[in-house]
């Protein structure tokens, strides 16, 4: 098992990644139906950041596919 982020274990990070993946997958399926085109996705990467630090961690958001929740 790999190390987690902060107080969260690797299992919790994996769970959060899967939840994000499921949500994005549902959104992509809906979009696919609306535009009648195939939508391809990759598995997201989840990084936990303290709310007070998130701006410092967003070095070049335009260069990455980044979603902040």
C-alpha cells in the first residue's frame, strides 16, 4: 500500500478517486447522449489540498486538466 496524503490513507485516496471517476463517467455519458458522439475519459488523479493553500498549488492550471471541488 502506498502512502496517503496528509491524514488520509492511500485507501481513502483511492476511494475518492473512484467517486470522482464515477461522477465524471456519468457526466460524460450524459454529454455523449446530448451531442450524439463518443466521449473518452482517463482515470482522474486526486490530490487533497488545504483550502488555504490551493492557490499556491495551482502553478499553471491552464497547462493541466484541473478540477477544483
